[in-house]
């Protein structure tokens, strides 16, 4: 699925900006309000990627100890 849309970049405060994502993209990706997202930018190619944030898995406490 490829949806192309032109949007404007707005300044939110001194250090942050905002981008309005079209509703059809939000529905197609099944995003929700206040959902955590990871935004990465590649300066070499000039592309921005938006991914769903995944919680890092915790290591079990007893997994690192060696048994005698």
C-alpha cells in the first residue's frame, strides 16, 4: 500500500515541529490517538520513517546467573 500526500510542516514550540498526517493514512495503518511512535530521519536520502513503538523486553533475573 502506498499513499502519497503533501503536508506542511508547522512549528509547535521552540524545539518541536508538527506534521498533520492524513486520516486515510492513519486508518490504513490502524494508528490510535496518543499511540507511541518512533520517527527516524535519514539525512543521506532525505526520508522520514514512522514506525510503531515496541516495548523492550526485560531480561529474566535468573537468566544471567551461572549454576555451579
